[in-house]
C-alpha cells in the first residue's frame, strides 16, 4: 500500500480532476496516508453497499453478450461438468457470500434493502495463511497450484474411516469428511502426507465450512439462491465446484450456488 | 491414560508389560458386571458397572432384659461390609485399544458377563478385535440413541452438571440448577468431528447436522503447526498465546473506523490472516490460541444457526474437546460432561428417587447455598484455609475411631493426603469440581472419609453423648413443665439453641468439648447470647403461638446427635405435640460429622418413649413420625430429598418447617423461601462467619419467617 501511494504521488494522481472513490476497510485505514503522502482525498463508500450495487450492476450489463452469472451442472464429474448461464433478472431475495480474507454474508431483498446476516473469520486469509505455514508457499497462486495436485483424504478422517462405510442412521455417505485434519493426530500419517495433500485439505476444509454456513443462513432467511463472490474464488475452480456440489447435495437440490465471471 | 512400559515397534509387537497404575484407572474391574464401549474417531470411552465392598456403620438396639442398663452402652454400633454398585468411566486414545483390551481381559476374573454393548464408529470397525480379545459378544447400539439417553440421564440426575460460562464476568461459571423440564434442547457433541442433535423428548431426537471442524481438527492442525503431539499440551500452549499476533482483526482492516461495518474492532476478520503478511515466525502459543479460537467460534456459530432454524433456546455442548478448560470455554457457553472429572458414580444415590420439598416457593430458582465460593474470593480463601487447618484433627479422629484396625493410621493418612490435594486443586482452580460452596467442601470430605473406609468416625462419640443426654432427659422435662407457658416457650427455644452448640464439626466447639468435658447443657444455656440476638424474630414467633391456632404439622430437620436432639429438639417436639401439632422429624440417611442419623433417631425415640407418655402416645398414634432426608451431608438441599419425606409432607399438610444448625440453616437455606411458616435457628460457631453476618462468635440466629401473600 505505501508503495502504491508513493507511486500515485510520483505520477501526480492528485492533479487528476476526478474523484478517487475508495471502499473496503483500507479506505478508512489508509485515508490519512493518501492525504499526506499522495495529496489525495478519498471519497469513502461503504463496502457492503458497493458490493450489492456492484453485483446487480455487473449482471445487468452482461459479459460481452454472455451472462455474467452462472452455475455448475454436475460439478464433481470432471467430464460432464458444465458452466451454465443463470438469469439474475429477478434476483431478490438473494444471499450474497463475499469471500475475501474473511467472509461476509448478506441477505439482499431489493436494490436498496439488504442486511449483513453474519460472517466468518475462516476465509481466504485463513486458507492462504494456513497454507503458508503448512507448506511454505508464498503466493495464493502457488497455494492453489499445490492444492490442485493433492489428496485431502489422506489428511482428513472420513466417515468411512470411522464406520467402515456409510453411516446410514445419519444419512452420511462414507466419503464425507468426519474430522478435518483428523488423521494428522498420528505421527505416522503426518510423515506420510505431502505438502500438496495439506494444501488440498486446507482448501477443502475452508470451502466446506463456508458452504455449510452459507447453507444454514439460506435456510434461516428462506432464500434459495446463493451467490458466491470474492477474490478467494479467483482462478479457484476447485472451491467453486465444491461449493456448488456441497450446497446441492446437503440441501437435496433446494439451494443453488451461483457465481460471477468477474468475482 | 495408559502408557506403554516398553517400546513397541508398531502395531505388531505391543509390549505386554504395561505400567498402568491399576488402582487409579481400572478400578474394581474384577467384579465388573456390565460393559459398554463407545469408540469414536479418536478416543475410546469405556463404562463399566461393578460392585465394591464398602464399610457402613450400623446401629442396633440392645435387648435390655434386666441387665445393667445404666452402664451398658445405649445401642450397638457395628461396622459392616456392604456391597454397593458403582459406575466407572475411562477414556483412552484409539491407538491404545489393543493394549487396553488385553489389560481388561487379564483382570476380568470374576465376571459372568457375556456381552459388551458397543457404539460409535468403532463398534463396526473393531467388533472382531473386541470379541476376540475379551471373549465377549459385541452388541451394537446406535450412537445417537446412546448419546441422547446419556445426556438426558445426566441432565436429570447429576446436580450442577450444567454450567454456563460468561467471559469477564465476576463469576465466570454459573452452575445451572436442574430444570424440571429439559426438553427440547440442542445437543452439540464435539468429538473428532461435531454432531448436532435436536432432542424433543426422551424418545424423539434427530441428527440435524454436523461439522468436520472439531476436536480432531484442533489436534491434527495443532500437531502440524506446533509439532505438539498431545492434546492437553496443545491446550496448555493455547492458554499462553496471543491470537492477535496471528489473526487479522477488524481493526487491522479498518484502522479505527469500525462502526461503519457495525462490528467491533476486536472481532477476528480472518483467522490466521496475518500469516501472509508477517515477516517473522509465529510462536507455537499464538498459533495454538488462534486455532482454538477459530474452531470454537466456528462451532458456536454453527450451533446458533441450527438452534435458530429449529427454534431452540437451550444448547448443550458436550464431548471431550472441551474438558472444562477455561481457554476453550471463553468463546461460547457450554454444558459439559462431568464424567471426565468424576470417574466414578455411586449408583445407590440414584436408586431412591430424590425430589423437591413441596413447600419450596419456587423450585426452579431455589439454590441451597448461601454463599458461592467461586464468586466470593475472600470467602473462598477463608474456607479453604479453615478446612486445611481442620484436616489434621479430622484425620486423627478418623484413625482413633477404629482403634482395633491395623491399617487405620495408614488409611487416615491416605484420606488426609487426598482431601488435602483436592483443597490445593481448588485453590488453583476453584471450578475444578463443579460448584464450590461450604456444602461441597463438607460433602467432599465425607466422601473421602467413606472412600478410605471411615464411614462414621463419630459413631462412638455420638453413642456416648446420646447415652449421657438420655439420662438428663427427664429432669430437663420436669423443669420445663414447672415453668409458666410463656417462660417455657423461651426456655424451649433456648434449649434448641444451646443444644445446637454441641457440634463437633465446629472447631471452636470441639476445642472446648475436648478440654472441658463437663461443659454441659445448663452451662451452654447460661452462656447463650443475650437478646436481642443477631437475627431475632422471637417476639413474632411468640406472638404467633399466642394468637394463632396450633400448626397442623411441623417438619423438623434435626442436626446433631446427643444433647442437641435429645435435650434440645425433643422437648420442643413434645411441646408441639401437646398443642396438637403433628411432627415429622427428619434425620440424615447416612452419617456426617456428629449429625444424628435416621437409624439412631429410631433408637433414641424408642428410649424417650419409654420414659415419656407424650412421646409414647404420639408414636403410637402416628402423630410423631420419623423419616430420613435422603441426605448424608451436614448441609441441606431442599431440592433433593427422599421421596417418602415429600409424600408425607403433602399428606400431612405440613405448615411449619424448622431447620436447625449452621450447616442446614446458615451455610444452606439462609435465604430459602418457603410457602409456609418457617423457623431457622443456629448458633454461629465460626468467628469469620459471625463477623460476615455482623456479629461475634456464638451469636444466635433465630429467623421466624412467614410467607408473603
């Protein structure tokens, strides 16, 4: 950030006769720095307002004639998985899940009426942070790359590891994760997993948790469409498809996970 | 936890020579009658029901057929061996399952049991192993059914099972009284993973969700990040960590202006969010703390979301992840399975049902204890010191009460050590054993004495004092009968109070009794505090006796043996009977200090009836009834009384309750509100307590209370 402001100062941003609108926490946190270092006055806008307005705007404009909003058909089937357009013409009510460093979940009832339902601190920052600590990676892209090659089932304890198969009484399939990182209590197992496996497990854990909370919010608010946005999902197809699958599976098809081309 | 004696090189060669301290972990295994095992994702929980031999003191009337009555002891005391049932609870990591099964097999010598009940995932996975090792047939039960039945059981039967945790409050732990109606509730069981169950009734419950982020995640991720292998060590690290070094907070994102988002600056925006930007390494402590917060917050949030969806306002958190650690409990409100602390449960406590006194004004808000020592640090320090100082004397008395036993000294020392350790633990962690009150300190002491086969250390003292008091009974009655009515009422009350002074439980008194054995009843009466007493509603009581009709039935909770019951209580009882009031005399079911027990009261009453026609005819006509309270404590919990007593109270339309003694009227029930008239009497035999209440040692409390309309 300081380097950016410095650059702005060098390039005489302040001489541009245009307002610099800023949102997000940093609009407040760095306001003073912008003023003193860059001689720039920020026009601060509430991030959630911007988020909602942005989502609605970008869908109305479309993406080079295509739909901005889409969903996945057969998300976990590598061969048959398809991205299909979704018409957001009548979007309300909508559950908006913004996954950045942290997560905010909004219920949007009309273009001017929305509320922040809840959030979670287990977000993109957690995934990246834990990955750095567990694998020594240094960029988000690197972390995702590792995750794409890993096998999280080595790291997680699944239902079938505990029950030997499905647990019918609860309706839990054997492949469901019973305890994330549950196998890592054993030294042997810790020594046998790779960095890629750990990266994958971290991604899966965070993604599933977000999906779970989003699903509960959707049920509580009586909303059946959930739009996931935020930089966590940038180039992160694994998470998008997992969210799509999880929401569909655990809601028995009642909830739909939606995404935007420009997340 | 089981530890290996030798070094094994993997699952194949498990060392047979295990250094398990069997007395402490697998107690009473030989007589185990029923086994149940719950094999979860990481931990195995074993419960077994076995019998224990156990000393109990019994009293029995002698057959006086013309023998030397004056010099013979009043009744016979015998110490008998009784068999009681106990439930034991053990936990160990799944990796040790084979070793533990072998150990159990080696020690299961006296059992006729053929079946072991099993639940949890492991019931499927380890079925063959268990059947092979133990030679028992595995009978599988559904884990959710077991979980709910167990939860309902503890919610109904174990007092102070449930507590709420409030961060930054003066009293961090608020123990909840057992609510009469426990349903519906949400149970969040945190094991390796999390199960969320909605319970609507005994038989109607449903798994409604879960989470894979649970204890296993904490353990697994914790091990990876901090290289700590043990769960408890991780918690230890967490307690010393600063999560703000690792987590990104809202104020880190916003600077100061957090009100725009409507969130507090101290909330965590992104767990482990600083990991990406920090240059230095994080400490193990900080990471462990961050991890703990992350997981606990997540579970709490999911629990709330589920509760909201199903309209439930009670959420109980159970499972081994929590373990009473303040660090874990700081983020959400919990209820905890106390079996992780108490690994044994006396079954016969639960065989006679315990119920509320029907005369309690509001049973759902009744709390017996007057002072909560977890709340009141000064009081806590005082009482812990007081009990520490008294301990040597108690141990000596215990040993001296069994002069014919060769190992009495040894057992007394073990008792002293054990109780001492408990007191020290309580100094460090006042919440370690649940609620902390003078009552719990007294009761724990009694339990420890029982554990080391000292069921009734005061039995001989009581016997001697009962004998002496009986000899004085008739002359006391004669002098009372010679007084005018008003004078007599006052003398009776003074008699009750003076009698109450004879309490071996109070150090101030036992010192005197030990040094001045002739300190008798008359002296006690003469030394009684002059009116006005510290709490003095005697005039109102007198007024009531003068103006009002005789009470229909009085319930009297007796305190000490000897002079108290015979020369204090009985004349008072006699007066009530003469007025036409029925009397229910309630005494302890089991011994505690020198309190009179129900069985002793039967003998004493028989003797008095032989001397006194009023008592004699009252017994015969069932106007005087003797019952047991259901308690073996020097204190009194009116919400857990013997059902027989409760039934009788209703039948006889009791309209007066008399509670005497420090234990029953001051340490407990001082503020208890009843639906009928009540008398609470005691002489304060502890200077600190007297000071607290605004008086001096040996101050008198005479509280006559009338229910407000």
